[in-house]
């Protein structure tokens, strides 16, 4: 796809003025890095980083039966989400395969008392999720609306982010819990202020109108300058989420895996009212996972310096026992790390004799429990 065919966020010109290296990501021209990936990664771990996430897919679901629709369409119990809260969940096929992992925000009810939800999908799956929700809405008194063009999304992540954002808003950030969102004004700009994140650090996501994005970005940059805030690209976002053991669709999650295969069966709520798409297949998958899990997702830490990549074989005793799903050098640990699905017999932390086949050489790796990094609260 040529650059002219890619979609551009409202901050595209600003990224280029900052010298960003741009890349095609899910059909969007996005900043990969602005300078040093390591510096950007470390800024988020120690102070704060600023991200443009406007490629994410926002889908609004509203109406008298919005909650019932989402409970039918998704595996989580969305009807139990309180106003102003959010929930991590998944949308699956009838056979239990994962179409996408999602965050669903329950927004303030309308004046007519109707519930309104914002479903945030991964950029690569936004159209798939929109199509699936639209199809599954048949028979429900609810509207599914494509709002991808209605929002720009800016995230400020890192231990200094609460102080930086507090200097620009009078919203109650102290009262904003993890996986929650509230409407507010930031630097004079209306925004939905959410506290979720994909870096392993505290931080905020600001959903605002595209025409306000540049003003908001510049205000955050100025407010965070003294704290060491810098703009960050997709490359460090990937190493941050990898250290935090967070899955990435297309790597740890796919249609060939159920939530139980991915070790995320907790997001499937069988006890909720009514049927939901994939219930029968997921019931069987849950039983299989409990009785005899074929493979488990684990962390791998290199003993040497060679970096594993997605698709590399995990080996033990001369046999292939799994496959790397994500791998990169870890700036925080100072060693290469990876996530991989391995045979259950080799999934215990400290299992001896495990390696990764890197271009014909079996490099030794230590099996560890995820995540690799957990912030101090």
C-alpha cells in the first residue's frame, strides 16, 4: 500500500514536524519512533510518554437494548458494567475463535435514560468488529454506529502522567479508578478521560474530536516538558506491552485460539443472563483447558544476546515444543525476552533445557511467569 493510500490521523503533520519515522500499521500511516526507541521506552517507565492512538476503532452502541446486544455479541458481562466504568473483553466467532480483544466503556446515560457504550477495537480488526456487531444487532432495539472518524485518541503514560494531566484539568483524577472513564475538559478541550493503558504503567487515554487533537497534544507536551515527557511511537509501545505481558492481536490472540487457549478464560462469563455467540464452543474449550491444556502462554528470558522473533520455534531435548508469539530486546531487563505458547509439560517457571531455534542454533532461554515487569504501586 502506498503512502497516499494510507489513512492519516489528525496529528499526521505534527508527527512529521517532529521528525517521526512513519510506518504502515493496519492501513494507517503511524509514527514508529521519533528518535531512540530505548529512550522512548525508558521515558514511559521513569517519567512519561505521549502517544497518538487515533488509529484505534471506536464503535458506539446505544438504545433500549444496548446492554442485551453486547451481552449477546461479546463474551463478557457488559450489562453489569457501571456508568463511567470500562471492561476488557473479547468478541469471538461461533467456534470460539477470537475475532478481537476489546475495551468497552459505559458512557453516561442519555437524557432519555438510555445506556450508551463505546467499544474500542484494535485498528486491524475495527471493520471486522463493526460488521460482527452490526450483524449480531439483528432483533435488538439498539443502534451500532461507526464512530472511528469522530475521535482522535491521545495517551499519556508513565508515573509522571497523573501530575501532568492534573495541571491541565479540574477533573477528579484521584477518583478515577483503573478501567474507568469520565467526561471532562483538558487544556480547554472537551474529552473523555479514561484510565486503562497498554504499557504496564499508570496513564490516561483522552478521546477528543479530531479538530482538537493538535491543541491537546501541544498542551500535554508543554505541561510535561519539565517532567521529561517525550513523544513515543509504536515501536516502544510494543516493547512496553511485551514487558507487561499484555497480548497483541495477531500474535498472542487470533481466530485459531479461544480465550481459554490464550490463558484468558477469565473474560468469558458463562453465568451472565442469556445466550451469547460462541457459548457452546467455549464451554467445550473451558473443559479441555481444565482437563488437559495443550499449550500455555509463558515468558522466556534469554541467557544470551540473540533476539527471538514471532514464529521462531521453542525447543527442548531436540523437539519442537512451542512457538514464539512476540519477542524483542527488553530495555528494562537488559535482555531479550519473548512470549511463547509451549507444551504444558514445559510451562513451569524454571523448566530446564528450553531454548529457541534462532536460525538453526538452539539458544538457551529461561521459562518465567508473566508479566516480565510489574510496576510498583
